């Protein structure tokens, strides 16, 4: 799609996050991607986990997409689309900035703060795309130490 | 202090975060600083809010200090020292990575997720340093729009 196009459906939005996850995998990184859209489907920014690539522990997929979206005055009408359920760090990002809706590609391989977000008024949609579940579960099986580092599990 | 020195007391640790906040102010940025230490007082990394300087909405003081501390396998015995009570985003960071203790320079000007952290086993210490309360409250009074942008308030 070109820059001015609208990503109207959740499936279209999740393709952008998925492409970011696959780009991260191709770079040798942790394969999680995310993208931030306006409510009507305009892409504000997308990104992927950069722990390995940039040695940056602060860049989860969601925080990288948030960064790449640039400075915004309001997030109320935005949608965060992520290939994996947001951890507490990324759930805190969503809550603090009042992002209105989160679309989750996979909440079976990892299950973060999504109920807490729902309790606090964030609309949550779960896709559970078999491609994403395979991508992440295979990555974790092959890289348990790296995965544990990424979510702060000793 | 030189690099190998230990910052043993909370007051010494808070001086590092305060110096970061003042550096941010001198750069024309939002004057919030933070630093991550080992339990015995070794500085792992420090940083400050970089919204204005880098046009980076993802770099709050705590996330910048966390980034600058580099990749760590465990945060259980670390202490996050911040000049201002951590917002939900930064509180989520602390919870996800299992940072054991948070020292807060000012929780009067802004009050974030510190009770939620305490409920989840994080040790919280509040200093309420008059210098920091003045620094932040004067900044907010002069820059309400920028401050609201930084905490996602419409």
C-alpha cells in the first residue's frame, strides 16, 4: 500500500504489524511488530522490537511504533496493533497516553496486561492469527534466554 | 564522583537523577531525570526526558535511564531513582522488568502508578525534595501544553 492509503480493517492493520515482526526476524531480532493508526486507518508509525539490533532494552515493538509515530497531542482516537499481547511496560504506555483501542495478533504465546487495559476503558480485540502464534512460539523455543531477557524474567 | 564510586545513600542516588533533570532543563527539555543503580549503589545508567530534544515521545526519564543501562539479565536487585513519580508507562516498565525498588524525588507535582507498584511488591521510597517540587511545578506552570503532551492528557 502507498502512504496515503487507509488500512480500514483489523486484518489490514495487523498485516503492517506482521511485516514489522518479519523484518525484525530477518534482522536476527525478536520477531514482534506493532503499528499505531488513527481511528479511520491512517498509519501514524510502525516498528519492531530492537533489543538485539540496537542493544536497546527500551524498544519493544509497541514503544518503537509509538516513537516512530512522532509527537502527538492526543491518542484517544488511535489504535495500537501489535503481533503479541502487550507486556506491562507496553500496557502502561497504552494506558498513560490514552490509546483508545488495542488489536492483538497473539495472546496465547504470551499474555500481558490486556485485561487491566480493558478494565480501564481500552477496547481490546484479539485475533490469534495461527501464523503469529507459530512465529512467536517457535522463536521462544529456540531462544528462551533472549526471550526471558526481553520480558525481565530471571 | 568518578565511575567506580558507589552511590550508597538515597540522597546520593537522587543527586544523579537531579543532575539529569537539570541537564534536560538546560537543553530546553522537560526537566525530569532518572538513574538505575545496583542494590549496592553502582550506577548502571542515567537519563532524562528527551521529548523536546529528540522529538521522541517514548523517552521519559525512566525509559531513557533504562535504555542507557544497557541490556541486563535481571533487574530484581536494581533501584530506579526518579525525580518525579513514575507515570503508568514508566510504572509498567518497573513492574515488567521486576525492578525491586523505586526512589521518588517528588510525588506531589505529579502522582503516577506508585501505589500499584507497591501492591505488586516494589519497595517505594518518597523523598519530596523541595528543589524538585519547585523545578517541576514551575515548569508545568510555564509549559502546560508541553506537559500535557508528555503525559498524554488531551
